C-alpha cells in the first residue's frame, strides 16, 4: 500500500428526499444516481468515485432511512443501515426546510453504535435565510458529536468545495480502490433499469412508481451498425397499474421509452433501440422471494 495515497469509503445517509442523489451527482460532476422530486426514489446503494490529487473518496448513496413495515422498504432501510458498518466515514444529510424530520432520530441511534467519524451536511440552504440556518447548526452541534457541520445547496453548488475539503481532511492512508477513469461501479443492466425507473417517477403520479420495478433482459450490440438493442421489463403489481403505465393508446409507455432512449443514447454514445414490456407481478413488493428476484 502506498502510504502517500489517501482513501475512504463514505456513506451518504439521511431521511428520504433530502437530496442525497443530487449531492452525489454534484460531487462527481456527472449523473450516476437517478433523481426525482418524489421521496424514496433510491432503492439500492449506488457507488460514486471521486478522484482527487493523491486521494480517492468512494461515496455510497443509500436509500432514505425511515420507519416502515413493507417488505420493499424494509429491504431498502436495511441496505442503508448496513452501509454504516462498511464505510470509514458517514455523511448525514438533512434539509433546511425540514431539519427535524422524525427519521433523523433513527439515523442518530444507528450512528451511536459506530466509532467511525460523521459529518452533517445541511442541504437546500438556498430556500431560507442565515438567521434560520444558525439555530439549526447550533441545535445539531448539541445533539451529536459531528466532526463538522457544512451548509450546502446540492442543486446550486453552494458549499460543495467546503464539503469536499472537510471530507478529504478525514482521509487516511489507503489503497486506490478504483482506476482514475471510473466514476461508478454500476453494471450496464443496473444503470439501464435505473434510467427507465427514473422516467416512471418523472411522468407518472399516484402509487404506480412505488409499485414498479425494472429488469433488463438483454443488451446487445448490432454487428456492423452503430446501434445497441435493449430489452427491458417493467414489473407492476396489478392490471390497473399496467393500464396506467401503458396509457391511452400506448401514449405513456411510449413517452417513458422515448425519454429513456434519449438518455441511454448519451450514456452509450450510440443509437439505442429500446423494447419495453409491462408485466404484472402481483404484490411483488410484499414478497421476499420476488424482491430478491428483482434485485432488492
């Protein structure tokens, strides 16, 4: 091991919808995690790698921690909590508009069992005044022994340089876990499924986004052509949800497919033919076997 090189695994944790995925994308300067205005969009841990001069920070974007009873959400929360024990540093995120989310207590309870240092990032500072922010900082300084508290705006970039400075100062000698040209460890099928799922969250309201999952059946390059064909399946829990996803005369599934295809063409740097199917997998989010089969 090169003692001159510094590295660490860092978990990004917090309640649902505080901007964890937006922050990860901002830190890396490119999109590696899907985002939407709806809470609980992130279901799996997403790894993003930040390369500095003589150091590397491996971020783990985790699902929002919240109290829940459903099998799917329990799986998500357990995934997030398990990350605490696999990292060197925990970055807790809260948001200025709702700094005392009741789920924060659950997060701090889990941190009490760790010896790893933790940093608090207060996101969305562009939504309020300094007079509102200072009491929040004071309260959290008294509430938990954070190494530092950093106010940020993940969407605008405010405070990001300061946050990187704080995080990098906590690094210790360690290996270069990933090559310099690597920003994420996501597989192509996972990345494709996440992009499609993001569009479902973007275009469809009601309960359907939370009852849908995406699996990829195949990704193939067409010989002699600048073209990749992708076959993917959207799993829902009822016939009514299938009808909403397909839409009148197939308009919604076409909209989801077109938007997904355009983003996938940017990712792959080539033309993409995307074949989407909608499959009813009844009550999959409540079935542990189905959850494992669908990657949760």
